[in-house]
C-alpha cells in the first residue's frame, strides 16, 4: 500500500481579499476502493458533482497559442499544462466543494483514451474565483492568479483518487473556479467517456459532512 500525503489548500476557491485562507491541512492518503455497484474505482454521487465545464491547455513553448475549448486533458513535462474550469451554481453557496483528481488505472477503463508515463510529479495552481479561462486563454494570458503560492508538487499515480482541495463553495458560488495542472516529468493525456468510469478532475458537493463519505469512512 502506498502512503501518500497531500497538502490541502484552497485551490483558487479562495483568492485575493476579501477572500481569506480558511484552512490548509495535510490529509492522510486513502486506499482506492471499488464501488460495488458499477465497478468503478471511485464514486461520484449523481447530481452532486460537476465535471469541468471548460477544459483548455496552455503551452510554455508556444506561449501565445490559444488552444480553445478542449475535451482532452493533456499535460507534458515542462510544456503543456491543462486548465480545468468549474461553474458553481449560486444555489451551492451552502455546500462544501471537494476537488478530486480521479486517477484510475488504464485497465479500469474501457472506452476512455488514456496515456501516462513519467515520474508522476504534478503541480496544482489555483486561479482567482470568478476569473475563468476562455478562447482567449494562452500561457501568456492566463486567468488571474490566486493569491497563494503554488502548492508543493504532489506525486500522483494511477490507481488512486486524490483530494486536491476541500472548502466552502460560497467563494465561487454563482461564478467559476479554475486551476492549472502541470508537471515537470510526466506525460498524461486522457479523454473521459460518458459511459466509462470517471477520470480527471471533478468537483463534488457535500452537506453537513466534514469530508466526503469515501474519505471519512
Ligand atoms: C520535478 O519536481 C519535483 C518536485 O519539485 C522534483 O523532486 C523532481 O526532481 C523534478 N523532476 C524533474 C525531472 O525535474
Ligand atoms: C464543510 O466542511 C467543514 C470543515 O470540514 C465542516 O465543519 C462543515 O460542517 C462543512 N459544511 C457543510 C455544509 O458540509
């Protein structure tokens, strides 16, 4: 069993004043468990999560290239990074938002495109809530940075679900929140399929729970 630990911090949900950092804590990593119902390695409750509403890439080597809307997640070492944007309905202001990176093994997927090789170091950077990516987004023209320094790189490998961030949805409710995922040593590409197990970044809502059931046990 791998023991991994992650820094948790508000990823873009909390930005410049008037937003403040509400908590930053380290979570013990959890074992990936299979959902008995559908055989998927991670569970997203119907109606209680968001897939990214907009995905795009930026390239350090082509800093003025606008990739526009993309369906694929793509990260290459020290060059291409992916931006994932979530729209948070105003009605979710009273929920907690948990940003998760679901990272199944290739053999756990049947219809999704998937490519992964490298050392597995990933860096997450949050943008200011309300500053959303769009067709104009390039490496040189990214959404407004959040006020936190980049979080320490984390090691992610296939076969696990990673909790990137947990925090009140209120800061992003009625608008959007986006973040950048990059790597210095890993190529990772994936194209989720609607009739396959989830892969990539998701935002799950929770109410009256300190953290989602799969983590609280
Ligand atoms: C990538 O970054 C991690 C964390 O900073 C570092 O330990 C590792 O040596 C880096 N890898 C490469 C290939 O630069
Ligand atoms: C949100 O998370 C905090 C901290 O874990 C918890 O105290 C609070 O009850 C949660 N709120 C909701 C609506 O789930």
